[in-house]
C-alpha cells in the first residue's frame, strides 16, 4: 500500500542480489498503472525484464540482510526498500 501519490513517488527498478530488473506495476484489477497511482492504493510489482547495467551502477548497500531491493525515487532522492524474502523463494513463471 502506497503512502504517497505517483507525483511524489516513482518505483523504477528491482535488484535481486547483483541483477537489475525493469519492473511492471499493476493495480488490483491487473491493469498496468505506469506510475499513476493514488495514496493508499494497493500495487503489485512484477519483473518485466533484466537490465544490462554499466559497471557504474551497483546493487544498493544497506545494513539489511535482504537480497532483494525495490528501487524508488521520492523527493528527487534515490532510495531502496528491502524485501525480506530469499530469491529462491520467489515464484517462478515460464512463458513457454
């Protein structure tokens, strides 16, 4: 559930260990919201595709033991929200 509206908060990346992913954000009706949401709206975040990033970008450094981080911008500052689930416990989907 969001604490701010989309004009103040932008979700834009997901780190799983040392891999960076582009994300897709949907609402409760599975409609893509593309960073247009309101305060206290429930959002669902899914991996869209892996991003080939430069050596200048590195996974977030935090004091958390989490291996998954949701990257976002609030008030023009980059922040990361730790997700306390192990990568091997994530659901696996196949498009085949």
